[in-house]
DNA sequence: GCTATCATA
C-alpha cells in the first residue's frame, strides 16, 4: 500500500534536494506536489493554563458577610444559600444564571464573589456550550445516561461539570461529581482552572485526585481525576457510592481504564438508579457510544476553531522522513510567517531530522536569503528543561523587514493530545506513529511504526488552527487517506497484555469475564493467556477464583508478576531490596546513553555492574543514588554517571507508595545482612518467584525461551556475559532482532523449586530445555534421597 | 552490537 515506505539512505536522498527546492521556488510551484482538498475545522481549546493561577492572589477568604443581597432571593441559609430555591434535577439555565451573577458565592457560604470571578464569567458565557445550557439540562434531567459530543474549543471539560453542579447539588446529600481525564496533568490543570471559575480554593470545593496526590477534602463537591484513579476507587467500592454523577471525559481516546470503567458503569447504573452518567467524546464515534449505552440521548455542541486547509501529495512518498524534511524546508522558503509542527515516530528519527533540517536551513540562509529557522525536538523522554524550549518565541528576522523567522518543532505524537503549542500554523503529517501491538501467542508486547487513523490525522491537522487559520500537509494521497487509513485507532484493550486488567476485573467483582460487556471485546486468546498467566502466578485458582495472593496482588499498582515477586520477597529475606527493584522496574530506563557520549556512558555503567546481571546492577545504582555522596547533589551526580535523575526520582516515589501498601498489608520488610554470602542469591531467588515464566536457556550460541521456544538474543545493553546458561528476563523486545532485556542469571534448581507448577515437566514439549531440566530434577532427587537416608 | 509512541494505578 502506498503508505508503506522503502528505506532509502536519507543522506543520499537529501543530496540534490536543495536544488529541487530552489528550482521549485524559482518556478513558483512550491506546492505542486500537493493537491488542495478541503477546508476542515481545526482545534482550539480553552483548557486551563496551569500557569495562569499564579497571576492571581486567588483568595477571598477574608471577605464574606452573609447578607441577602439583591434579587430578594436569600440570606445564606445552611442549605443552599444562593441556591435555596433550587430543587435537584429541576433547575433551569435561567436560575443558574441568576445564582452565578452573585453577589454571593453559591457554593461557598458567606463569601462574596470576587472581581476576577466576574471577569472570567463573562468569557465563560461566550463559550459554545453556554448557548446550549438549557438543552443540556433538559436531557440531563430526563435521562440517567447522556452522551455529550463537544469538539475542542467548545468548553466542555470546564463547563459541563459546573452545569452539573448547579443542577445536581451534590452537597445536599454528601456526594460528589467526578470528572475523569486520561492524563494527570489535564486533571490537575483543569481542576485549577475550574476552581478559579467558581471562585473557590483548589482542594476545597473543587479538587483533583491523581496517583501520588490527593488534592481533595471533606468540602469537595467536584473532583477531577485520572480514569485509572476512579478504577482504583471502584475496587474498594463497587458501586462508586461517593458519587452522584460521573463524567467520563475524552472517552474517544479509549484508554484501557476508560473502557473498563464504561463496562463497569453500565452495570452500576442498573444497581444505582440515582447515579447519573455522562460520556463526553469528540465527534467521530458518538453513535458507537450511544449504541453501547442502550441508545442514550446525545447532545452535540460545535467547537470554536480556525479553518485549516488540507493538502495531500499527488503521489505516494517512498520515504516519509525525506519527504517530511523537504516539505518543512519548502514551507520555510515559500510560506508566510507561522511556526511549523512536524510529526515523526521516535527519538532517534527526530534527533536525526532536527540535525538535517538545521544543516539545510543554514544553507538556505546562506544561498537563498531565507529567514532564521529554530528547530526543536520534542518527545516524552526529553528532559523537562528542553521540553520547555518549544515554547520559546520564534526568532526575529535577521534584519528589520527581512524574511520572517520561525520555529519548527519535530515531535512524536505527544503533540497530538498531551501538549499543545500556540502559534503553530503549519502541520506536516507523514501519517505514521509508533503503536503498541500485542501478540498473545508468544505473550509479547512491542512497538511498531504503523499508519495512523483518520481520527489521528484530523487531530494532527487541528493543531495548525489554534491561533489562526492554518495549513496541514499530509504526505500521502487523498486516496490513501480515504481508503487505507482506519477510522479510529484500535482501542488499547485490543493491543495489550491483559493480565493486569483481568486481575483488576476480578477484584472489581466481575466473575464472568466472557460475558462482561465491553465496547470492544478482546480476542478470546488474549483473555485465555491472561487467565493462564494469573493461574500460574497463583493469583487465580483452577476455577478462576481470586486467591488470597491474587487479592493481595491487586492491591499493588503493579503488573501481576511484579506484585507476586514483591509479596513473596519476605520469604526470601530481601523484601527491602525487592521493593527497590520493583520500583526501578516500573519506571522508564535508568541508563542514559546520548549518541555523543556512548563510550563514557558505558564506562560509567560499568561502575555499577554486577556480574550476575542487570537486576542486581540496577539495585547497585539505586543504592549508590541513595548514598550520602550522591544525596549532596543528586542531579549533578546523576548527570555525571549518565543516569536519569527523573527516573530515579520517580522510582523513589513509587517505592514509597509500595512500601505503604506493604505496611498496610502487614508484609514484612526485611534484608539479608549485606555481608552474608547469600545477600545477592536471595534476591535472585526472589526474582524467580515472579518471573519464572520469563526464562531463557542457552542452547549453543543463542538463547531459547522456556515453553514458548522463541530464539532470542541477550540485548547488547546487558552487563551479563554470554556464559550464563539459565537467565530470567524482564522484557522481550522485538526490534531488528528478538532481544531479551534486563536479564539475570539463575540456577535451574530454583526454577523447579520456586516455579513448581509452571515447571511440571510433563507439560513441556520435547527438546533441549526439557532434557536439561529433567537432568536437574534427577540430580535434585538423588540429593534429597541421600539426605533423607541419613 | 543497542531503534523508548503516549499514558495510567
């Protein structure tokens, strides 16, 4: 298909390109490769600026004589105040307007509304959703479930929960309104914005709840939270009884947590007729939500955006990176002022592209009198300081009245949803992103560069119209867009290993997984694999019921194998160490290896290396990080040792959270004395308790995974030598070859002893692994016999 | 001889 590409040497491809551009410019046909198609709406959004709040003092606690001002309505009574005449689910937009107009704060007894409040109120009433407030209320009051469609810029995330507050009055019966977000930053910044809009202190009437931070109190009536957080709460309160209304925002993103919540809430609304549910989504798939929720009524509100012109290539591009670079330079040479956003797939590709654009731009400046061009990379693992640079203003022209300067941001799809950059006028979309895929047959998750969906393409285009009309250059044909791109990306639940999810569902009280009503049910094989995995981990018994161990494991925000390893670790006298290791294994890569200093980075890593493997090496790193020498200036220390400060900090944070759960569940925190000969051996044995299913055995030169019989290689980043016969691994990475990464040497006797059920040799197919294990088993038996005989 | 999209508890 035309979206695929053949890899050609990019440098070679780039040569001869400068001429092409110059010719194109000279002939005035710079956009000849593109066919103008249609005008689409782009995005704008009113989302809160997290920095905004610092501009205001934001405290009105000093004021507040309660008196019945104006409209003869009230003095502030204990119940209602400004809202005294409101009845639950019987209010009108008009009534809300009167209450909003003050002068007293309807949600904060005895407080007058501030000047800032009225300033914001004016702007709020300009938002598209406000025109349909009454319509919204009519539907909300009539129906238990409502699907709400609002394009970006409609104001749905900030306004709808407030509309709900005025009509649901959760304070009257001690309940809350919840609004979920897929991302933590969004939950935080939206809560902050809405607290301002309601003229209350963040954390009081309006709060948020995310992992590591609960910014709510007894007073809270509106709570923004991550979808994962609400799911956690559901585990201990199957009816989510603290809430009278639950709003699932950004449902179209179809995160795993959102999908599970939808399935769950579909059941909860039956048990709780008093609970109302609002599903908020972008336009495209609204009907699908409606249908899933038994034809719930739908309300649609337009967004407010600037138009974006879309251009397609006439012919498919062979090499999307080369085509992307060419397009960026062409825009710079020929288009009026405005910044550029280019979407590529990963760190290396992006750094490479940044380098090349810089080179070419310099040449254009020298030879074609082009304006200055600042190029910035953007991806998730980029240090925050460098991420911040994308917000720097574009460079000014070289001389007054000269050709305009601009910035060009080369980004992963982090700029598609998570980060918005103002001032982007041109988007270049090659049509690819890295996506997670799961192969249940070999139980491997991997990342693959794949064509994006139509919905993603639209989202990307929208990024060009945030501040004014923009243009989007799609590096594929219109035909490819129409015929080859799927409508929506596959939801995460269809692309993941579901071991964690199945454990969560069990804990949520869902017994019959097969009949659990999910919007997109995963393949039966994926479910079977998950159940099998949990059974081997002894989290589920043979009947599929949650065991005591499974109950415990579900308390931890960890993959089941990691949770089981942690819970078992006191038996191996090393729970303190496994606690650290578990935290380290659940954060991003510790070791930093910049292209410019690979050798020095490797030398530094050598300092921490442990001959028995990467897990122990990571533990050494953590211990060194916590040593007095490093604590003095952690950041510098990490930098000097080519370690990721962010990852280590995060690991510290996770460790603390896990430790609290250990203490709550009365799991002992113990260590083998460091001087003890068995210090490291105990840790390696504990590893086996969680990862006995991820073992490989050396067979001649290559390794073969146990049971799945996959040929694998040790990842070159390992500290382990080639001589270890049996290894456990943390992950299977499928790139240029099959690699196993983060590996540690183990003894086969431990596998038979600690992973007893899995290592029932009758279940093994004939082969080198089985024969070797049988030999080990016989040896162990003989030893036991002799020992027993004495 | 190394290819980490983005999130989440």
